[in-house]
């Protein structure tokens, strides 16, 4: 179901009319393409107060492929290092650094504020660092023109190298539909990639629910990044699944993820072990609780949560995930904000968030595997095309970018989690929602 409003505001008369009526003005987002793999313009590196990581951060920023300039007229990206801000007074430095330049940010630009975790032993530092969260979330709502703003927290005594893969993602067209997010890195060794243009070369990835929609896009982006991909979907979707597999040079595995032998069959399909496991398969069976029969409740919990828990446990126990492996699950902003008619779905997706936060640290310690989740907002797929018109329009507009996301936006976030050098990214839930007002 095409977004006609986005099309309308892309024309001069449409822009004029909607502006006069005070309606939202979505800017066309610049996403990754072969011809535009990077932001189109220089990067500005600012520091609030003093920073212990300035030189190290400069080296990391050089890996983004962007040119760092002292005073660019129109920066495509701005990185503000606020790791040294430890008091309410120090926040003035944040204002002083960004106030003069924020208006010069190019359309589709990126602002990343670097901070550290709020300390439990120093409430002044904690206040100042927590303040950055409110700052970033507000600025995300202000910048407009398809630009985004995030807060990236480095571990307390960590080095900026841990942030390399994350900064490359956030300062690129790949994160077009991610805004107002807080990402917290761990102190784990991040790992490395020999080829940044094909970071998943030699890695085997399996994506569930990959016959269509977001899953097919995830498979496609992982294949683009060099992975050998196995696509899994229910036997009833075999034709679409085989078409997706053929298009990508992937292997098709028709299998219901709720089957008792699902984990064993996945392991058998990847004899060399899996490096990336993407739990994407999901269903909705909406009804208000008062009208919801037990089987509708059970189906959703079974597909969206129980099978994710079961296959994850069994694959980890069998050693079917290689060290350095990455598990990426799919939550939803419904699991954060709740949704009328979706007690079952929201429970299942909130459950996924619980799983990720609890298992992430243990899976890293015991198996060398990270566990993260994407939480999509309104993404243009068959699932959302079936939503009634007014709710669909609200979903599209009620976010800072005033439009729905595309499956590729979720896929790019999954691919960042999946990278071998994203080892410091663990237990995170990244909303890919254009900074939706729901659950914000
Ligand atoms: N589209 C959105 O706006 C949105 C928002 C938030 C979260 N999500 C989540 O993203 C994921 C993908 O959503 P989508 O919009 O692409 O949905 P979709 O319905 O287009 O695709 C889901 C795929 O999962 C498959 N699947 C369902 N049950 C399965 C099972 N038991 N075993 C194997 N495969 C199964 C389906 O056959 C289908 O191909 C889901 O987990 C969904 O809950 C989507």
C-alpha cells in the first residue's frame, strides 16, 4: 500500500498545500544504495569540555570514510563527544558546541552524541549523563529534513574502538529510519572485519520468516554484506521462499519454526555452524482480551516468543552457534508501548526484549555470542498494509520523520548487529521506528 501522502509532499504543489494546512512534511530519506553508500558531505567532530578519548575517537571516525573537517559549511554528520560531561554546569558545553552548528546540518544529516553510562556512585555525573538522553530525544524531534540524532554510550573506562561498527552504521545512510535512540556498548572486545564492504564474508546466516517482508529484506542485506544465507519459512510459503533464495543465491529451508525438531533441522542445514541467527518470523492474531480465545493467544506466544526461546536454547546447547556468533531477535514497539487489540502480540514482543537483556551477557560469557533485538515501528509490509486506513496513516505520521519505514531499514540494523566487529553491542534493543511517539 504505497504512501501517497509522502509522494504528494514530494511535489511542489503538494508541499505548498500541506505546508499551508500545517500538515507533516516528511523528507524523502536517503537510504543505502550502491551509488550512495556514504553520507554526502564532511563530518564535524566536536567535544563538550575536555575528553580523555579525543585522539582515539578521531582515529575511529576516520574509518567511516567521511572527511573530518574543522569548520564545514554544511556537515553531513556531527559527532559530539560528551563523555567528559560530569556535572549540570558541564551541560553548558553541550549547548555551546551544538547551538552554533545545528542549523548547518545537511538534509538527511546525522548527529551522534557520545556519552558514558550514568554512574551509580556519582549522582552529579549520573544527572549530567542522563540529561543527554532527554537532550538527544528532543533534538531528534527538532532537526527535521530527514536528519537523525542518537546517544551512544561508551563503557565507563572503555576505548572508542568499541564504537567503530556502531559509528559507521549511525553515520551512514543505513540508519535512515533510526532516530532518538540510546545505544549502550559493553566493554567486550569488539572483534574485527578484514573487508568493511563485505563484513559478513565467510559467515553463515539463517533468517526465519524470510519468504517475504522484513525477513526477505534481512536475507538480502546479509547476502549483500557477503554472508552465505539460509532462508527459512513455513512449508506453505515454499514458492515465495524458493524465489527469495534463488534471487540471493541462498539456501531455502521450508520449516515451521514451531516444529519440535526445528532446532535440529536448522543445525543440520548449517553443518559448519551458524554465525548469525535472525529470529524474524512473527504473526499477529489481534483481538481485545475480552474477545480473545485461548488459541489465538497461544499461537502468537508460540511463534513469536516460545519458538525463539526454544530454538535459541537448543542451538546454543548443541554448540550450533559458532564463537563470535550473533543472535538477532525481532521485537516491536508494540512490545514497548502496548497496542489496543494486541495483548498477545505485545506480550510476545516484550518477552523478546526480556530474553535479549537477560541472555545477552550470559551468551557472551559462555558461548562468545551476542544477543540483540530490533524493535520495528511502522514498516511498510503486508502486515501493515492490512491495518485499517486511519490507524495506518497514524502509524506513518506519528514519528519524527513523518513516514513509515521500509523493510530495508530494519535489515540494515540487523546487519549492523550481525557484523563480526559489533562484539561490544550486546543486550541492546534498537527501535527502528523513526522515533515513533508510541512508547517514546
Ligand atoms: N511490519 C511491521 O511494521 C512490523 C513492526 C514491528 C515488528 N514487526 C515484526 O517483524 C517481523 C517480520 O514482519 P513482517 O511485517 O515482514 O511480516 P510478514 O507477515 O510479511 O512476514 C512474516 C513471515 O514469517 C513467516 N512465518 C510466520 N509463522 C512462521 C512459522 N511458524 N515458521 C516459520 N515462518 C513463519 C510468514 O510465513 C512470513 O513469511 C515479525 O516478527 C513482526 O512481528 C513488523
